[in-house]
C-alpha cells in the first residue's frame, strides 16, 4: 500500500470528495464512499475503465483519514469492497461487492452474481451476510436431484469456477 | 413503494401461492420455484422482521422474475399462483 509515501494531506480532500468525483466524470450520486477499503492492488486494472480507476484512487486517498468511524452513510453512497474468501474457501479471484444503504439496513451485491445479496445493519454486516449467502447458494446448487434452468446451470458453473471446485 | 413489507409478508404468499418450500438452515430462508419440474427461480428472504428496504424489495422481485408491480400484486393478493405460472411460462418461451 502507498499510504506511507503519500505526501498529500488526505484530510483536506474529504470535503471536496463529491466535487472531485464530479470532476472525474461521476455524478454526485455515484461518488464513492470515503470508508476504508481493503484493496491491495487496483482491481480490474487490465479491463480498467476510468470509473474503476477513479473509484480506486478516491478511496485510496481517503482511506487513511482518521475519524471516518463517525462517517454516516448517505442515501446515495456506494461502498466498494473486495471479497477474497468465503468461509474457509479462498476465491480464485477477488469479487467486487457493492454495498448501499437500503432503508434502515445495508444491502451488499455483486454484479457478477446478481442472484445473491447480503443484508445487515452495517456495511460489514451486510458483507458478511453476502459471503454466507454466496456459500449457501454454492451448497444449494450442489443438489442435482432436480434439474435447473439454463440460467442456474450457468450460475452453478460460474460459482464453481470462482470457488475453485 | 408506498406500503412497507417485512419478511413474513413475502414468505407467506410464496408458500401458499407458489408452493415454494423454504429451507431454514441457511443465513436466509431460501426456496425454489419449480416451473414445469425445473428449478426456475430462487427466492431468498432475510430472517427477522425488519421492514424490507426498496433495494431489497426490487431484488426479491427480480429473483422471482417479476416487475415490482406484479410483485406487489403477489404480496397483496390479486396475483394468483396460476397467473404467476403463466407469466413465468411466457418469460421462458420468449427466451432465445
């Protein structure tokens, strides 16, 4: 991680995060949350879009800011997380999960597996629930007594590949 | 979404109208809707009695392959199991 060598005062960037997001082509509703993220490398860098890189860097700059524990999620915040393992099983590649506030809760979803979601009272709770649900789906799809539609056969194949089965 | 729903409001019509049998052992209540003997739609309903947020509501509608309007009709009663079946057959038959 680069936090140690950054000379930029990240704290000064917080109030202008929305402005910065807009300058990078994101609408204010899409601005990326300033919550800390566990990236160890830029995700999806090879197929990177400006959006992905911007999201990464915005989070990267803001991650070291102290006092973010007091941050309260706004209705249009998106928290981006990467999931490397589910239960004791390590995934073949990191899965990007998006967590958004949803009424009184948070909901975590991944574009890659739209059939799975996690809910919880916090970002972390919803992310943990997402992992459990992903694992649960994987176990559910191991039952072959009843045939699946082509959609679910495809999900099963993708999930098996992700889980390294 | 004018009216608020909770998990029980979803579980009940899924069981009674769609004959979905829910598994209770996982993190959520999950069950399959069988379309002509094939596992076609999988609905996952969180445990607990919290009000379902708008995103989750949309997610559940999507899981059942319904738009939000039809999902509301399913929960509020007008949409019968037979009507749901005909919607799903139409979706399946329109697939390439």
